[in-house]
């Protein structure tokens, strides 16, 4: 059994410092970051980082786990409480809106997904299995096909998440480009405004529900 001692608490604090430093660096891409970079950002020696994590791959995984826990909590916080008589569309809309708002707060979540989506790897498989808000999997819909669509890694789910990620994470880049070419910063783009988030979520709801057209409806 793990004992809570001053030494163990210090070790946990060191690990937490390293993981916090690793989040924005891994968000730039796994291959673009060295363990030495993370050690320097955390203010620790490279050997200490390796002592606690063993490998860069393991450090990345624990960093992703920490970020996922934080994103999951933010998503649940924005999800709030739905009425018992909420329709499937209202439930889906709230799930997606909470996702956008959480992503606006924690863009590193989307940046890691986008950077790892460039090529197949063990990290990408890990993200597909673990890097999805738990509320999506727990929500109960009247039409069971919606739950299946959100639970499984399908083309519609990938397209939905990809569109949300790109729009939110790329918003600052779009704004900078607009600024540089003299067209200014479009209202609601940077940061992603509430009105833009509402419109984006509305389009995503329409897209997801359109995947169910023409298919037999199944109740849960």
C-alpha cells in the first residue's frame, strides 16, 4: 500500500509539475518535443523526469490522462443539469455545446488530438479509446441509434469531433491571419464567441441527426 509520507508527497508534486509543463509542449506534437525540453520547462533534470516516468511514451500517456481528466471535469461543468423531459436534440445540443466551451478553455485537448491524427500510431489508438468525454457515453437517448453513433468510433462521429476541434482550435490562427492581411478580426472568431459557438453547435446537431434519416428508429 502506498504510504502518504513527506517524501511521497514531494514525489507527487514533482510529477505534477512535470506533467503540467508537458501539456502545452505535447500539444505542439509528440515528435517536436524532447524530454529535455519538458525537463527544462518543469525546472528539473532530465534524469529526474526519466526516473518518474521511465520513457517519453509513458510521460505522454500520463500527460494525456491528466489533460483528459481536466477536460472531462470542464465538460461536465458546462453540461449542467438537463430536464427529465429534454428531447434527444436538446440533449445532443447540450453535449456538443459543453464540448465546445470546454475546448475553448482547454485548447491543448484539441491540439493533441489534431497533432496525433496526422498518422497512425499507438498514441492515436490510445486517444480513440480513452480521450472522449465520459458524459457522451453515459447520456441516455430516446433513440438508441444516437447513443450508438456517439459511442462507436464511426465516420459520422469522427467528422463531428473533427469539425468541432478544427473550428475551435484553429480560431486563433484564423484571427491572426485575418489581422495580417488587413481584414481585421472577425467578430466571434477569436476568442470563439458564444454566438458563434451556438451556431456551430446547431450545425453539428443537424449533421448528427441527419445521419439517422432513413434508418429504422430504435428506442432504448
